[in-house]
């Protein structure tokens, strides 16, 4: 039976590989697409994906899995199902492109293996890049890997690949752009950087005097009590019929579950939904109290004061608040500011922890640094301050702050005035940790 299952999976994986081999297609830009690019609404983003197989042949984008997300548009990470290619010849050498709106993007890429056991795995290298406003064609870099094969059912199968490596091939990209995108403005480079890594490191003398902009959400994302209760009820059904096996295991217990346990799932879901509604009703006063705290005490104010305090520790002049300015870049240039620090609290969440009945606060903060003279984005990162026991895991572009984390607490602890105080303490610690991470990563000089 296990041998038959492996054979079926291998055949299915081989079929999927054949399908995915056709994923990269050459398509011509439509007139409306070209008008969007020329009007500054989108840019052509050019890159090369190259996999050397057994040191003998080259495969292109079909040998890679990739995922992309834009925090500017609130886009969830999604797989890239296909790329366009500048030409048939360029496609053979791994050159591909897609069209994106201006903004910052987070990009995860991993080699794709043929081995059925690892076909769905995704262990990517993560990068970030910025598409500047008005740049019609940009090159973000070349990503390469070296792979080895072994004998499979029908042919040699890629069984192992090295870690993805970055190469800057700007000159080759310029030749591709001149040949395929001459109707647009000359190509510029916006090279990929490893996630969380700044485009450049500067001293405070190169950055100051500085301006700053701060914003924050005033909404609390609260637990979905109904969903939690249904999942808990269904898990109990699983545990009863699989003798405690972890969900997703395919042993004898799983077979018992699918034969005898499934009829009980609907009943458990109904009971869980009812229990969830009761729990949600109990939660409402607590959630409303925390929401009111956020409305009355804008976290953006904490961001501004924390930045001023941090700069004073580094001996820099007091920054200029640009929050109420219509055109902050124009004002910054008028006042001789060299850079603009921008910080935003993107999400404040109250999430369930691994221990049933306990909850933790997670704060997600985005930090950016702009060069005033060129309007270039020098740094863009998203960090999350939370307890590792929280069930809801961070998105792939959210880096965990490796500092002392907030505790998971019982629901009652978040109620009343003490609950509001507790929420503010967590937010304040998240701001301090994220601010320190920025200065450690981007600023050369340390405080005295």
C-alpha cells in the first residue's frame, strides 16, 4: 500500500511538473498596458532566473517557485503563477518580467525540485525591492541556483539545489531592455536586497537634519471566537478518532477518522459555532474598552516622541515634524533636511496563544527612510513584536523582533483600566524595539 501511494504521488508530481514547465509565456504588452506604463501607473520589472542543471544545461523561471506581496496595497502574499518574457530568445536564458505599480514589494524565491516528497516545499530566500514612481523599466537583479539530478521513473529528476544566489547583471539587462522595451524610457536599476537589509548604511551626519512622519492604526484586530471554537471542536473529534495523532498525519488513526469520525464533524462544528457566539458576547466589553483606549490615545504620538528621544541619544539635532505638511518632500528640501524617517503602526492584534484561554498582543510596525534630495527609498522593513506562542504566525515579510516579548494572558487581564494600560505598555515596548532595530541596521554610529 505505501509503495502504491508513492507511485501515484510520483506520477502526479511528474504531471504537475510538465504543466509548470509551460508556466513562462511570452506575451506582448497591450496598448492599454503600454499607456499605463507611459503614464506612470505601472513599471516593467525585469529580472533573470537561472538554474544550472548538472553543470550542463540552463533552466529558467520554470525551475523556481516565487511569492510576492505589496504592503502598500495591503496585498496578501501570493504565488507568481507565470511570467512574461521580453522575447523567445531571452526566455531561453531565464529573462522574464512582470508589471507592477509603484511601491515596495517583498519577494520570496526558492528552487523547485522534482522529487515528489519535496514537490510542495517552499524554503525561499526573501528579498525586498522598491518600484519608484515614474520609472518605466527597472531591473531588480539575477537569481541563480545550481541543481543536481537523480534517476526517476521516466527521466532524470532534479533532486537537490543550492541556495539561491544573487548576481548583478545590469549591463546584460540594459541590452535586453534596449532590444525589447525601447518604446519606454531608459532602464534604471532597483536591485533586490535581502529582507530587512537597507539599501545603504549612513552615518547620522549624512542623514541629519531629519524630518519625520508617523501614523498608526486605531483599530484593534480581535480574535474570531466562532472560528476558534469550531477549530477546537473539530480538533477534539480528530483526537478521539486518531488516538491523539497530530492533524495531517496519515496513519491508521487518520483512516479511522475519515471512516468513522467525519459524521461527527458537522455536529462538532455546530456546537463550536454556538459556543463561539457565547464567547464573543463575553468578549465584547473587553474589546470595546481596548478600542476606546486606542481612539483616545493615538499610538502615532508615541512614535514621534520615541524618535525624538532616540535621536537625542545619538547626539543629532531635533527632527522636524512633517505630519501636517501637504508635500513633505518639498518642505524637507526647503528646510535643508537630508532625510525623512517614516514609521507606521500597521496592525495591532489580540490573538489566541497555544495555551487555550490565553491571548497575546502582536504589534506590526513598518519603518522607512527616504533620501530627500533624490526621493530614493533607502530602507523599508516590517517587523512584528509578539509572543512566539501566538497561533497566528507573521507574514513572510514580517521579521520578528528578537527581544523580550509580551506575555500571553487570560481574557480577564485585558478588561477595565488595567487592560488599557497593559495594551499601551505593549505598544510602547514594540515601538522602542522597532526603533532600536532601525538604528542598529541603518545608522553607522551608535549612541554614546
